[in-house]
């Protein structure tokens, strides 16, 4: 009697990896969820699949509830698009408009809003308690530049070694700095100890938008001054060239000969 058919163990090693059913093959056979990319664009014209809509005219006037065929015909007659503006309403609200112009105007508004939006940026400046006067003036200049630009500035005093036992050095330095830049900013967060550091936050007097406007005005003023300087230099160079040309012309003219005794004698007299 023939026994059950058994596959030798060696046969399993002869099977190619691509022929073995694995997790990837099972995932490929699994049904994919329906749907895909969800469009955020409103439905327009023939894509509106409802029996009737609440129609709004091009100027915002209320037309009323009409059948979708009538709304599409009105859109075709007026050479406009039928745009579904409130799909969740019952019935949905559709408006007659120029959809291409509508998208362009919305894109322009979004671009302008992104251009005009202001992001609060916190700059950081680190100092040592025993900083020398030259480095202090340099860092103070950076702080003033940040505040004039409408940004907040986080001032950090770093203590090392035995300096940690004298926090009054950092406190006095921060007080001095806040007094020096009082024209451009104010103390938003008073000095406080944070481990080995002491931190103070300065806020600008002007908002970011105002700082941008002032920077643009200052940039235009500098450009005007630079152009005026270039014009003055060009005028001075032109005058110098004109003077040099006049001098060269004067040197090129023949000199008048001096009259001598022989010039006063009668030419008919024979000598």
C-alpha cells in the first residue's frame, strides 16, 4: 500500500524566493480601500450631481430653488460657471460666477496674506559677566539692530566656575544693557537665574510690520542719498573736464608776436 505523498525537505530549498507566498504577496492581494485623493476644489457645472440647487446670481441676488438643468442652462446663457459654494446645505447652494477669475483672485489674496503675515522671531545674544567694553559695544549694536527690526531678543549671561557665586555681576550687566537700548526696546521678561545662566528678554517698541515700513523708508532714503552723491560726482567731473578742455584750447591758440622798433619804421625808406 502506497503511503501518503511527502515533499522532501530538500525540495523546499529548491523553491525560488519569488514563488514563496509571503507577506508582500498577501498585502498585494489584500483589497485596497476605496477612494483616493480628496479634492478640495468645489464642484462646478456638470460635476454637480444633485436634482436641484438654491441658485445665487452673479451679483449675489437670490434666484431661489431651481432644478439643476435650469441652473446649468442659465450659466450657459450668461457665459458663466455654476459653482457649488455650500455643498452641505439642503439643497446645496450654487452661484453663477467666472470660476477662473474667482480662483485667480483667491490666489492673489492668499499670496498677499502670506506676504503680510508676521512671524515673531526671538533672537539670542550671549554675554559673559566680565565682558570687555569693545565686545559689549559690538553685542549691544546687534541687540539694537534686532530690536529695530521688530524682533525680540533673549539675552543670556553665561557664568563659569567661581562666577556662579556672584550673580550680581550678570544682573548689573543686564540692567546696564536694558538702559542702553531703552530707546529701541523694553524689558519684557526680567532677569532670572536659569542654572548656570541668567536670562532676560527684550521686546521691541515697534511691531514687525512697522519695522518693515521704517526699514523700507530708510533704504529708499539711503538710495536717494547715494544717487545724489553720484550725480554730484558726475557734475563735478563734467566741470573738471570742461575746464581742462578750455585750458587745452587756450594753449593751442597762436601767441601774438610783440612789436619791436622795426615795426614802427616806414617800409618805403631804404636803409
